């Protein structure tokens, strides 16, 4: 499976979630939901922060401060969309630099626990995708619990979407 294609699917799914967030009230977007993060907005933004953090780390850019931005900074769907677009552009720029050889190379980094880790770049990128899929499932559950019809998201839908581009 091509990691770049998986990021394309992630972005396609992200845009569908973001569109659905624009179709519910802002109160529903920021309402405390007792999940991994306080609200639909916070969960969504956290996923963006994770992607940006890892991409900046892998590309050698400064990454500190990404998680220090308060979720309340994102006070409208448009501010969330702007951030999502920015993260997608940064990620796409990084992905364009990757060769098969670089994907298999080992990257050294300090983990949250301060220990040094060594992982293949491809595995780190797979982790980024898995992180978002994990939180996307969480968002779908919150929608269901609140009688909000979630968007239909499937990889096969993405394949159909791509074939029509």
C-alpha cells in the first residue's frame, strides 16, 4: 500500500468530517462530550496537531508549541478549516520528498517519556494515519450518541472519488 495514497484517503475523510461539523450547530461542535478530548472540535484539532507535529519533526522543522495552542483559538469552522488546509499542505510538501529508500530509513527521536526511539519513517507515517483514524472513529461514535447522522466514510468511497478526479 502506498503511504501517500493513505494520506490522500485521510484528507478525503477529514474533509468529510469537517463538512459535517459545518452542518451542525457550533454548540454541538464545542459541547463537552467526555471523550479523549473535551469536544468534537478539540478531538478534530488534536488530530491535526499530531499530524503537524510528526511531519515537522520528520522534516527537521521546529515542532515545539504545536500542542500549546489552546483549542479555543479555533473559534469557527473556518479557522479549523484553515488549519486543516495548512497541515495538509505541509504534509504534502514533506511526502513529495520521500523516496522508497527514505521511507525505509530509520528516524531517531525522543519519545514523550524522554527515551530515544528508532523507527522507520514509513512506520511513523503509518502511526500518524492510525492516530487520525482512531479519533475519526471516536467522532463518529459521538455523532451517533447525539443522534447526528455522521458522514459516510469508506476507503472504497475514496477510490471512487479518486477515479472521478
